[in-house]
């Protein structure tokens, strides 16, 4: 939990009381590799910080899984829309390796934000960050070639290629696994 708290303190500065209130709503949990955390169509009653491990958000389209996002240590695991609206999620969320999480229930998060303005500010920053990431991803899908998206992925998130199976990376880039292999061979990765 210390690593997550360290990163939170880089964004907001909770007092000892505010930090203690946050720690009280956290439940430690370990998810197995390839465990489904949120199923599309289900409500998302919890959201969690990843302490160790990684996950993936994906859609099922005509029998194919299309990766939307990969999540690593200190990221939030869950469906933002499903969690904050408490309506059915549009996305599946699954782990890719054994994943240690700090899980929070919706009711507890809302109560924490009502009781402590610092946590409301923190939630606002998280939502703003998510919106910026979604907009950047959408712009890249519309404007950039798949090869440019691959090069940017290498530059910005090199661990993706080491920790994420190639077929998931290919679906994230919008290419076939064979095309991804050609990119990798051409760039030497």
C-alpha cells in the first residue's frame, strides 16, 4: 500500500486523518492470472488500485476480443463508467497475471469523497486523467497509422511488449498478430 499512498501524495496531500479514512475503506485482494474482474453488462461495485500485476480492458465484438487499455502497478483496475455511474459496464476487465489489488466499494468511495474534500479533488484528478487518455487514444486511432501507434507504444510504454501477450497488443493497435510480428522484426524488438 505504501507505493500507492506515495503516488497519491504526489497528487494531493492528505492529512493523517484523511489518509487513515482512505486506508479504512481498502480491502487487500489477490486475483489470479486471467481472472475476470468486471464482465461487460454487469454493474461495477468496486474499483481497485493495482499494487502488483497487470490487467486489461477489452470489448467483445463479433466473437473477437479487442483490447482497449492495459493497466499496470498504481493504475486503477475497473470500469470507470460502470463504477461512477453504477450502471452496467460496456467493457470487460481482466487480469493478465496474478494481481494484488487494493479494492474499494462504490459506497465507501462516495462517502469518503463527501466527508473529505481532498478525496473529492483526488477523484476529480483521476477522472480528468482518464478523459485525457481516452481522448489521446481516440485521436491516435483516427489519425495515426498502426505502425506509428506501435512506435509510440514502444516509446511510451515499453513494458507492454514484455508483459502483454502479442495477440492482445495486436488487437490494441488494430492489427493482426502477423502484422505486429512484422513491425517487431522491422524495428528490432
